[in-house]
C-alpha cells in the first residue's frame, strides 16, 4: 500500500480523524472537526484536512449494528461519503466501525486516564483504531470495506435537494469482510486499541 489514508469517525458533534504513514504501516490520531448544529456537513473542511495531510483515500467508519446490518445512522454516513466522491477525486471507502468508540474508551481507561473532558481524544482515537484495523488487514492481503462508486455519488447529488437524508443501502446485508481481518477479529480488538492509546498519549506529551 502506497500513500497516506485518512480515517473518518463521523459523529453528530465531532468528526474524529486519523492518518496513516505513506507505507501504510502506522496510524496516528489527527484531531477532530467540530460540527455546528443545524449546519451542512463540513465537507469543505474535511477536504482541506485531506489536502494538508497529503492523503490518497478516505476511510469512513460505517456504524452498523451488532448483527452487521445498516442502522439509520448509516444513511447519513453513506450520503456524506457519496457527496464527497462527487466533489473531489480521491476514493472513499466505507468500513465497519463497530465497537471502535467503546474500544477507544477502554484504551484510555486502561492507560490510567479519565475519559471526562476528552471527547475529542476519544473521537480521534476511534478513527485511529479503525485505521489500524484497515492497515493490519491490508498487510495480510485483505481489503476491508466497500468503495463508494461514482454512480452512488451521482444519485445522491441528484436527489439531495428532494430529501435531507438519502437512504442509500438502508437495511443492506452485512458487508463481506467488513470490520474483520483474516482471523475474524474486529478492527477494535484490544491489541490495536492499546497501541493507538499509546500513540495518543505520546502526541499529548510531546
């Protein structure tokens, strides 16, 4: 894998970011983007961040339920991802993000820290855990997730003025291989979470 990847943990109030190195071996938290209530999704700011970091692909976390089925929240993520594809040239991939936030919380607590007042850290760490799983799987020859097609992007663009929420793929079956490496572990396994928490603490203490 050549080129930096940008992982995106899309939330109601904040968007957690993480970035890989160019060789696709390491993932590091890259901060958050704060969303403003009642405003459009901050795609312009996300694209600015991607450009400044020099990434070649976006990895969006897809919040499936415990059975791996799309939730209502997935609709927004799919819509945003499709809009992003329509407005720039980088690929956008959707990857199962189940349990990454809970893993991030456990990681911070395991390091002896408190999660109080650290919501931004948790969001960035969740994105980092997601990206670690993608990189680990890629190292074993497995590509996680699904790439958002230009067709989906065109459909979303043509219907966004009719509906504020386009339900692309609502109720779809679980994504093949999403959220798991060849051994079947989710991207939020404890080993990944522990390494990510250590990186976050290192960045804060530097």
